[in-house]
C-alpha cells in the first residue's frame, strides 16, 4: 500500500514528466517554424533573383538554360528541406522515447520492489503462486525488450530507406538538370 507521501511524489514526478515532454514537443515545433521561416525568406529572395534573370533573357535558348539552372538547386533544396524536417522529427521522437524508457524502467523497478515485498510476506504454501507471478513478470520483461529491439530496428531501417531515397532523388534531379542543359 502506498503512503500519501508516495502518491504525492509519484503525481509530482508524473506532472514534471508531462511538462518535460510538452517542452520537447514545443522545441520540435519551434525548430520546424524556424526552418520554415528560413526557407520562405530564402525562397522569396530566389524568386526575386529568378524574375530579374528571366526579364533579362534575350532568346528561348537562354531561357531554357536559365530554367535548367534553376531546376537542379530547387530539387536539391527540396530534398534538403525534407531531410531537415525528418531530422527534427527523429530527434524529437528520440527524446520522447528516451523519457518513456526512463519512466518505464522506474515503474518497473517500483513494481518489482512491490512484488518482492509481497512475495516476502506471502503465506506458507503459496510457493506455486509466487513462482507463477515471477514467471509472468519475466515473460512480460522479455516481451517488452523484444518489442523495444524491434522498434529500434524498424527506426534504423526507416532511416536507411530515407537516406537511400534522398540520394536517389538528388541523383535524378542532377541527371534531369544535366540532360536539359545538354
């Protein structure tokens, strides 16, 4: 049975964790807003430069060369933007996962301490029930560890796939740009 002080301490810790996670989420949103403002500012400047360059074009061939010259950097910037967004999301997710793992480990430690205490005070003849409880706890821990490992592997695979798609997109944009110029 938990004491009033333990309940208050647990609630305080939960509130602190909630505010910590909320701050991490806001930091991620703040980074995305900063990135979007930077991209918008850069894009506005580039549109102005592109418009000035287009107005100074003398023939269709020069216009095609200008268009091809603008296409490749735009594709590369779009890929870089996607990479930045992905990095922000992955970092925020990683921080939230770390907090969740810490909270689960703390809960698990307290739960096991409570079970150990209950086992010590178990009446004589309850050895089979105690053994069953220990087996259930061990099975739950093994299941959690397996899910945690599978989740980490899935994240690593997704990251590798994202990097491969990004590299392919950049190569395709470069090839397309070169073929339009030549």
